[in-house]
C-alpha cells in the first residue's frame, strides 16, 4: 500500500470498525484491531482496496507475554567479545523500547533459528529488523524480538532482544539459558518452496554465523557439539517449518575455531559488504 493512510475495516459482530495503524515503514503498514469477543467468522473490507498491493493477516489469541510484571530494568550491554564481531546495536538500527523483564545470566546452550521470511525488504536489512520488532511486539505481544541476535543474508549481525534478558524464541520449555540466533531469510528446502525461498546461505552469512556461535561458546563455556547447540526443530517440542535445514545442516562446521581468513562484513554507505581479513588478523 502507498504511504498515505489506507482504511481497513473489520466487522466485530455488530458493526464495521476501522483497524488502527500502529507501525509503518515506507509503504508497508502494520494495522491492529482488538475483537474483544469470540467470533465464528471474521470479515475485513477496505474502500481503498485498489491501493493495496498485498494484505497479510493473523489472529492472535493473547497479546501479553509478561502481563502484570514490574517495569523492566534498563537493558544491559552486549559483552565486548560479541561487540567485537561487529554487531549492529539496537541504538544504531533504531529499535523501539523493550518491555522485557526477566533477566538471564546463565547462557549454557544455543538454538539456531531462521525467520522463515523474505530476504529482500526494500533492500534494507535494517528496515526488516525494525519490522520484525514492531510485528512481534504490536501484533503478537512479545516484549521484544524473540532472538538475541540476528544474522543478515550479507553477513551482518544485529542486536535483537537485549542480551541479558530471557530468550523468547524456542518453545517446548527450552528458553532457559538458550541463546536464540535467528537467520533472516527462508532456508528450509521444503517449507520455503513457493513462499520466500528456499534461499541458499551466502558465504558471508555462514562465516558470520561461525564467528558468532564459536565466540558465544567460548564466552559462556558451552561445549561445541550437537548437545547444547541445535537447530530450532531439534529441541524437544519444536516440530516446526522454521527448522531451516539449509542452515542447521551447517552447524557441525561451526564447532571448530574459525579460520583467520574468513570473511566478515563492514558497513559501506547503506550496504553491508564482505571483506577479507589479512591472514595475521585473528577474530
């Protein structure tokens, strides 16, 4: 839809009511409507339908992840070892405020996820990260992005949920101490066909993943094997299309120290581009 407000109405069982726009980036808007009651059928309409290029919708049963908890403390800061990888901070990508409240100080495992979505969002990974945060907070009731860290298709790494707060990405009771790393894109060879992929992870993406996962394992003394480091679906209670076999099948490559010749990403203008480090530079 274009940047001028587009009216979308929802039938609440009694009358047609306008949905409220709660977030916008360029020509993409997130609208919200509280039904307030159980309905057998939900209807939506728009007098501006000729201006709408694409409409996606989702019904959410509950929108409050941490209802009734106290006001959250000030978010902590990423460990220096993680910042040294070149993570784009929440301040730098323009994050909205977090409402997370549950602290985490004992990371002892990792869950490798993928967002199961489009890679190219206005050719801006920053705007995609902003959209993910707004969608998860405004529509699904999360306190922030579900993942602690996100990896772009160009090798850039992004600060997600505040690092010292409890993860929100891995179901089945597996969030405790489980650092969630989310790959931006759709990397499942079956579930992503005809949707947003399947994408093939770039060399830059895999190199950044290797550097990040190995750094976290050394920082928190996490054994580098398939016991504490698993793909999303491999954690109990997580049979999901978000498995991303094209990502998780590479996990064994990340259990050994990264080589000094691996590529990393640097910010050049508005684009992240891979560079080669000199052989004598240790990551």
